[in-house]
């Protein structure tokens, strides 16, 4: 009973932390597209300009206590402030519960406990699980800011893209594959008398999967001698491959859509989002998430374009990234024989190019029925 109470207290504290971070993310969403400082001036009403009091700036509660209005002038605040705080708080709890408590990635680092309660309780005092949580909580924050600025301001600020990519690459260098399962993997390798490259080669043949690590897979398997496991060079290569995959994948979609539409219908928002996620996750999850997110995303984009609205589908990509990232343990067996096989990977790329050509043809035909926008 004491353990359950302690775990509930931990999750409540994580929710409070997340909602507080969400309050800061609201500031980022408003100020960064305008090129304003995040520190000065202090939070103020957008209508009358008067500073918001500390007691009126409590995450979640203040919005309802003030009934969504400024205390000074009575101007209404967007409901978005409340939803972002709530979403961030729930995401912090969800990430910690799934990745640490339920160990959905099957980290060997967390495999020594018999049930979820003991895992959540014991990992309060270990740095490794908190590092995993912190990196992925940071990724969720960037996804929220990038998605909301794309939705509201029709652009992802360069500062968000730059810092997201740099921090993703920094995490890649500091925690190269297969962290946090280095000790377990080296034990497995020594037990079967194989080298890391030989064991990783079994992934390409659809063989036995080994522990995943903070980054689900390395840049390639089998690894070349100049990119050994747990090396900074391997981490940097993995992160850079993820950034490039996001840029190339969405860059091709943007080029095909805009060429077929005959106008700059798709901006760089979606490209920025996948580049950020690629730095944190590597290139294989980004390719899967990009393909899954484009199915509903392009349907919504074509509908928006046909109605004469600006095209944006960052939300669908963000949802796909989150789903693939948290469910990679189940996704990876389906694609592990594809990504590390040159022939199959070439067929995937060829299919992707053909799909873009088909998309362009559909857009060309749809352009005939598209209403002419009013001046």
C-alpha cells in the first residue's frame, strides 16, 4: 500500500512538472514565431499589456479560476493555453509510465524487476531511467511546439528547428547505440563468442533481435569497423542519418506537392518536425512514421488545398512519430529485414518515388475541379 501511494505521488509530481513545462511551451508557441525573447518581458495580457500576477499564472488552475479572462481588462484567453498544459502533463506521465514502468522498449536496464510497481519505485533513485525519460520528454516538448506553431502561425521558427536538431544530435553523441543496454549486449556477445558486427548482421537476416537501446537501431547493420557499438562516432552518425532522412523524406513530398499544385502549397513545417524527431530517434523510425503519417496527412492536405486553404499536416506526422517511437518494439520485427537489406531498401525507395508521381498526377487532375481563390 505504501508503494502504491508513493508511485501515485511520483506520477502526480510528474504531471505537475509537465503542466509547468507546458506553461513555458505556451510562451514559446506565442513568442518564437514573432522573434521575441522568452524571458523578457514577463507574461502579460495581449490586450491591455498588464503583467500577469504570479497567483494568476498557476498552470491549469488559473485558467478556470479566472474563467479564461484577464483579471485587469477582462479580455479572453485562448483555450489552447489550458490544453497545452494538460497535454504536456499527461505526456510526461505517459512517457515515464510506459518507458520506465512498463518498459515498453524492453530495456535490459529495467528488466530486473518483477512488476511495474517495483520498477517505478526503485527507478526513482537511479540516473539511467531518468536520462531516458528526460531525453524523450524533451523530444515531446519540441514536437508540441513545432506542431502548434505550424498550426497557428503556419511556420516552425528556425530557432525551434535549430535547437531541436542540435539537442537531438547531442543526445545521439552522449548516448550512442546501444545505451542503456551496453552491459547486457556485451554480456550476450561474450556468451556466444561473437563480435558486435556479426551479431548485428543477424538483424538483416531476420534473426534474433537483441536489446534496442535509447536509439532503436544503429545507422546500419552489420556495423563497419570504424563505427563500433557505444562509440561517439556511431551516435553522431545515427543522429545525422535521422536528420537527413527527415529532410529528404519531407523534402520530396514538398517538392512533388508544390510542383503538381503549381504553387508553394506546402511549407517547411513538416520537414522541420521530422528533422527534429530524426535527431532524437534515428532514421528507421522516422521513415516508418513519415510513411504512416502521410497517409492521413496527405488526405487532409488535399482536402485543404481543394478548399483553397493553406496546406498543413504536421499534426498527423507528430502523432505518427509518437506512435512509432513508443511502439517500436512491435514495429521493428515487421521492418527489420527491410531496412538493413540493400535490395529491399532500394525497392522501398523506388516505391516511394512512384507514390510521389501518383500523388502528383492526382493533384493535377484535382486542380481542374479546384475553385479559383477570390482576390
